[in-house]
């Protein structure tokens, strides 16, 4: 019954007489049957899908009404674009006592306002004659609009203007459409629910007007909503007022300095009013810019909330110190210089195989993580590679190549430190361009050998780290290499007689990374 009345109210604007009739007859069994469940929109859909004869005497009337009226439950809010401040974009309207609001003619655009502003940055139309002008329609005395536009008006189409910033005859050339849509839109929650809507609205308008060609009128291919940085806030238990750091004793349990009472502690979005913000300069001076940046990227994914903890930055300082130690070791061993001048990696050693795999894994994992904004995963992979390098001989060319790879992958996260260390490694200053991202096809990082797990009758018996990678897809060559190994020969020896047991079957799997010998 209530749903029937709601339906009547929703369609009153389309046919008030029929809506009133439906409301009066809401007790009808036929109508009540189909309007007693669901929202207004679901009711309308139900009415459209049911045979009118099944709804009693009023069935045909309801069916006709439901088919001709769209019930919209969405709320559309106005966008108030005017602001009372002098530094915004002028609104091209002239106010005339005779003609009313008159648009500024195209040949007089753009409008550049020269009226004064108060110390609060609000326009003061009555304090200056600069707003006085002639009416474009009657040429009589008029006054320019002194309100300015919301800055979101401009930033709602900057994604298009950036592609053609020097065009003086149009917003952008039609050829710019080939570079759209924008790959990713990054913004906080306020942007995701406000600016993004305005930018999409402007984009759809420009697309409909033929200014730009966009599939479905959408300017952005992907949204990344940034998470908030949270800080510890303290409040007075008596008044609920947020306390400044100087008003709280945090040497032990947080207490209000003035009263000695226990402060209310909470973790909230950083705000000046809550006194829980962090001045970055002292943090940079104590820990360094790169360590702080690494902490932010490693602590939480961009879309997640981050609870600030200054004490945790020391972990990233230790990581950078470990990288510095690795570079110092390679330089001291005299294996510096360019990659091109380095001799080939030692391909027959276990450490070479392990390190080559660690290098390949790091390059693959960090590259993949960067494409999906998985910065914590990327930093973790770099830390893992630094640990793999800890026991590698610093005089080996393979070690030098791995350190060089580490610096290249780390450079976007810690540009200051990596530029310094890369210069030491090369023996001369380097630039960001010289620390190019390593490609999968780079021969300097080819895996010369691979690891092979050897099983005897299905049970792990040994791990070989000297299997040439070039024979990975040649099962016969893999089998011959494994059976020729002294380690495998010892495993196949008869414990009683010492005679070699002849394998009944050898199974090579996973492109040579697993060999099962059946005896």
C-alpha cells in the first residue's frame, strides 16, 4: 500500500489526475499485489512486465502510465561555480540595469579583471570603478560580474588543454583526441566524488559539442583514489578539544599537561585543526628525503590509508645503508666501470645461478608492480635482491651487474641516493637518463644457468645450480647433463656394492627445472 502511494507521488508530475485516482484506489487487490514489494523503480519495472489483465480493473491504466513515465530515484545536485574572490577565472557576464545579465561577446574574450580585492582575497565590486563598463547590447552603463569561477571549472578540462597548451584559436586541436583518454586519474576522496564528476561532465559536453572525440564521452580510463595519511590526535577528556603537541605529555601514557588527566587518543586524518600533522622538513633532515619517500611507498599501497609512524622510517635507512655497503664493496674490489666493459658472468658457479635468478625475479616483479601501482611489492622485491647480494663475492662481474640492476630499479624510489651511488660505481657522475629502466631483452641480465631439482623415485635428492639455460627446452640434453653429474652418480650408486644403478626412466619437467629419476 505504501509503495502504491509512493508510486502515485512519483508520477504525479506526469499525470496528476490519474495519479490521484491510483492513490485513492491503492487498496485495490490488483495494484497492491504488484506494489507491495521493492522501491519505486522496481515497482515500475514490475508493472511493465505484468499482464494488465492480472491487475484488476485499473490494470490497463497503470500499464499505460508505467510505460510513459520514467521514475528516477537519483538525486542531482547543483554545481555552484561562482566564488567571491579575486584570483579566480572571471565570469564573462555584464550586468545592465536595462538589459539584465548580458554575455560578453566572443570578440571581447577573454575577460581580464582589474578590480581591487580586499586582504581576504574577496572581490570588492563597490570599491572600484574598474568593474564599470558599457553594455554590449544597449551600450549603456553596466557593471562586470565580479564573482569568479570555482577553480574546478578550469581543472575540469586541463587534461585536454595540456595536450595543446599554446593553441590560441581553440581549446585544443581535434587531433588531440588520438592521445585520449587519460590513462589514469589520481586524486583523493574529495577529487573522486567532486572534481571527477565535474571533469566527466565537461568532457561529455565537449564530446557532444564536437570539440573532442571520446568513446562514451569518458576522459579517464582508470581511477586511483588515494588513501589518506592518518596521524595520532589527542583530545581533552573534559571538553573534547583537540590538543596541540605541547599540551600533551607523551613521555609515558599520554596525559593533558594542564590537568594531568589521561588524554583521549585517536588516529585520524591529518589536519591543522586536530594538531596531528607532521612537518616534513625535520623528518627530511633527520632521515633523508629518499628514506622518507621509501617509507611512504612501502608502508601502504596508494589507495590505502597510511598511519604515520616516524620511528618506522629507520627501516628504510637501514635498507639504503645496505645498498651503500654493496656499492662500496664492489668499488673496493676494483670491478667498477661500465657494464659493456665487464667480462661475462661466471656461469658455472652456484652463486651465479642463484644471483641470476634473483636478478630476473626482481626485474620482473618490480616492473609488474610499477604498472599496477603496487609500490609496497616493488620495494619489498628490491629489499629481497639486496639480501641476495649480501653473500656474493664483490669482485665478480655478476655481482657488479646485479648491483647496477638494483640501482636502476631503485632509482624512481630513491633518486638522490641512487644517482650518487651510480656515479661512484661508474667512476664519473651519471644522470637519470643513464639509469634507464632495464628491459627483459637486455643481454647484461640474461640468466646463463638455471637451478634444477633432482628427485630419486619422486623424493627430492639434490639441487643442481649449474644447468645451462640454453638447453632448458632440450630434454635429452638436460637428462644427459644431470646423469653426468658426480652428485647424481653418487646418488645412483648401490650402497652395498658401489655399482651404478641404471635408471629405468628419467622424467624432465618444468623446462628442465625438475628431473625425476626412477630406479
